C-alpha cells in the first residue's frame, strides 16, 4: 500500500520538482495535490492551468510519485448565487486538472450556503451538494475522474458526519462519485474510526489521515499525545473492507510550524507513521 501526504506541507519547495523531490526523499510514494485557492491563476487562465498540471505531472513521475488525488477548491464562498456559480466553475477546472495529471480522484467539501454559521435551512446544503455533484458528473465521465465527497468537522452543518455523506452518495448512485474519509473530522464528533470506515466502505476511494483531541481539527500525527483516534480499529476496518487505495496523511507531526532545521525529523516521523499504518493493514489482510 502506497503512503501519501498533501503537497501543501512541502510549501517551502520553490517549484514542483523541489516539492516532489523532497517528498520522494522522505519516502512518499503518493501525493494529494493541493489545488484549493480559487484566486490562483490556474483557475482563470488556460495556459497557467496547463503549465501547472504539466509541471506537477512531470515532477511526480520523475521522482516516482503517483498523484493519487487532488484537493479541489475550498473555501468557495458559496453563500450567494453568484459566488457559488464561480465556485462551481472552479470545481470543473479541478476535474480537468485531474485529467491533465492523470489523477483519478478529486476531493471536495460539501456546500456551505450559510458560511461558517448555523444552517437556517438544514436541507439546503444537502440539496446544493447533490446539485454540484450532478453538475460535475458529465465531466467526470468524460475524463475518467471520480469526485470524492469529504466528511467535515463542523457541528453546525448538516452535511458533516459520515452518515450524511453516505446519504448523499446513495442518492447520487454513480460510479464516478465516491467518498474521501477524513479521520480527524470524524474524531471531532467522537466517532470511532473503524465504524466510520465500514460505513463509508461501499463508496470509499481515498483518505485524509490525522488525529486530534476530539474537540479541534488540529491535524495531529496519529498516536500523538492527547490524540483520541483508535488506530487499531482503523487499520482493522480497512483490512476487513479490503481497502486498496493510498494511505494518505494530512498532517506533518504535532507542530505545524517547526523550524526548518528540525523539519526533516518531523517529516520522516510523519512518513514512518503512515508507513506503519499501511503495513499493519497489509499484514492483517495477509493473515486473514
């Protein structure tokens, strides 16, 4: 099983070759390509998008890394019809970018029509999320991309927990629609990671793996002090459901802004933790 992490944690690389070169040096075999900022030129200029995709695809291939997934735009400021339409246009660009980089999965978040606040009409977010997915699916079919809806850590929002995410996927019922299981987001709700993996199993395509203290989405390394993730249940569940995707982390240790002189140690520990989890899954599968 390949181990990946988000390219965003290697922000200090001056270009795609340095980012992927560093990831390969640490040990990563896969990556979650960050493509979140809708203000970036790649969302507005065709040449910029082509150059971005070509550079990252070439750098990843040169360093032996698979770009397994792309994190689509977020936040998309979807509180008004006009800004929501602009966000949807950017999602289409992200699907196209997946095609250009030969990336199978585009991860995205549910719609937030009331921003960060409580939802006045709880079903609206679900309705808009379904409409967005249906709008993207023709492009997904055309380009061979699967869009993966991610569970969220927001207690005020209806489309956050895994059961609600699964509800949406059951309604969509399309081979180009799946789930990205974010472990840290489930922990904020006090949910068991193994139970959530099993719930997502029919649609599970990719992962964002990290820990926290059960109150805040802090993107800690699994097994961190104060972390509440039951990682034994997590690996057992992934083995039981025969998950064959990438073990993709979304963390860089306990401290987000370590001095550069210490960064290598944290990066190696982070990769090593992901490799340990991946190897545990493989071992359980082999011993069944």
